[in-house]
C-alpha cells in the first residue's frame, strides 16, 4: 500500500541581520575611512623633510563675522582680525560690496595695497568708486598652527637627503642664489642662446577674446615657440591656462612633444577671503580658478601612451613627488599676477637644475630662475657664458652682469 505523501517542508523565515552585525559593519567602514584619510608615514616624512623651519609661521586669524560690528552682535570679545567698512563722502552703502574690493582702481587705497607689486596704479580717468570697500583691523594676537603630536623639532640633513632621494644629487649651481632676467620680445628672441632648463614655467597672454590691458599672443605664435629645444628629455613644463586656453594648452603640449601628467588649480580669493565673483571672466559661469598644466617632455621615439618610467629613469627619480597637493588657495593681486606659493610647489617638486620663466614681469624674478619678458625694463645675468652669448648676439642692448654671491 502506497504511503501518503508528506506535505512539503515550509521554508525557514529569512532572519534580519542582527543589530550587532550591522554595528560591526558600520565600525569597519568608519575604520577603513579613517585609514584612507590618514596621512601615510612616507608622506609625512617627505613633508617634514622639505620644511625650511621647525616652527610654523605666524598669521592673523580672520573672524568669521567679517566686520567688527557684526562680530559684536554674537560675541563679547574677539581677538581675531576684522574687515571694517570704509565710509568715504562718495560711498553709497546701499549699492553693496565692490566686486574688486582692494583691487578697485576707483579706491584711493589701491596704490597702498601691500600685496601689489611696484608700478601698480589706477588708469587715467578712473572715477571714484561708490561701492563699499574695507580696511583690515589686525588681530590683537598672532597665532601659530598647533604642532602635531610627535612633530620633530629638527630633521638632520642626512635624513632629509635620504627621505627625499637627494643622496646622489650634485649641489646646486652657484648661480642659484641670483635672479636673472632678459627684457626681450619672446616672439623674435634667439632661444638657442639660453641653453637647456630642467623646469620651464610659461604664463602666456592668451588671446581669450576679451579686452585686456596688455598685448596678447596668437595661437600660431604660441605653437611656433621652440619650447622643445629648451629642455632635455623628461624636462618639466608648467603652462598657465584659463577659459578656452585650457584645451589649447593640451594641444600645444602634444605639438611640442609633451605629455600632461598633472594639473594644479589656483582657487582665487578676494580681500575678504571669499571666492572671486566679479563677473569679469567666464561666458557661462563665473571663473574662480586658474589651472597650471604640468607636462613632461617625452623622448623622440617614446610611445605617447606608454607609462612614465618614474622609478627607473634617473632624470625622474630625483623629482620630489607627493610632497604638495594640487590645489593652491590664494588672494588675487594685480592683473595676471600668480600666487607666490606656486613657485614653492615647483621648486619642491624639482629642486635641482636650471629654471626658466617665460612671459614674466619684474615681480616674477626669483633667485635660481631666468625670467624672459617684454615688461622687465632691463636685463641682468649671473652666468658668464650666457652673458657673453647675449652681449655678442645683441650688442645694442645693455646687459648687467651680476656675479654669484657664493
């Protein structure tokens, strides 16, 4: 006799994950994020090795309330710096803040701005600005960023060289303590006189289809510049771009035989330490930053898509990678002037070798650099061989020879 079939066993109910498992998972995620956000020991050592001082610099902390009047409404006492409104006979506070603030040609304090270089001044016929301007009320105390726990007071020289990979690098050229510059038309200058440079920085006056207070260079003139002949293989080229020039910069990189390997962004702030919002730049959105493209000169037959031999090529092993970040936040100054912090980033990345800046002005001249531009006024040279070549090639131009201080 056939036995009756048994009813199917009902499936076990799905158990919801216990709260303890979920808690452990959340803790694991938090721990993982903490590890990813933490600075590695190698990065910390390299950052400390490039520090020129064992103590952080003093600074004036800014009050988040901006003005002293607004600050007094929320706190009884404040030791931080404030920006107080300047009330002139022609000021109309109902118009709001001036877009240019301390860079406004229509404000009498423009020429007294300590962040501006020599020769800055308002253009003729400028009217008094009726918008609100500000002056700084310094903080009553100067502060320092607290030192991290375990921060070494001094890192020995031999340890710095080992951390930075400088043990087998020769000493800097003796001309590295002298600033050199040549006043010239970069479109017609004989670049073969200069020799070669490990680092080149260029800030061209791109034709960005705007009315500018200075001359510009055409796209074809920029392409025809003999940049490649000025550097050995694996030389570093840093090119400032903005707006439509961002794509053009990548085009000329390929035309000259360079490969873009990185990009630094300068986030512009104004006197009140806020993002620039003047409406002067940008067709669709307000531009608040500029970009510095960083490229490497590839050898003639090196495949463009091949990986860069960072660890095997001697010319690349001496670069101090992963010391700085790719963002600089700095206040704007006069037209087209770039922040001083960028020079520090470049010099820490490539501390050795000759350095050249193209399209520079007098405020760009810097010890260890050769600066070329048509607004330098005079010319100063510290390298004897370069001085002799320039004097022979341009006998009608005056070149001042300044011997090295060493």
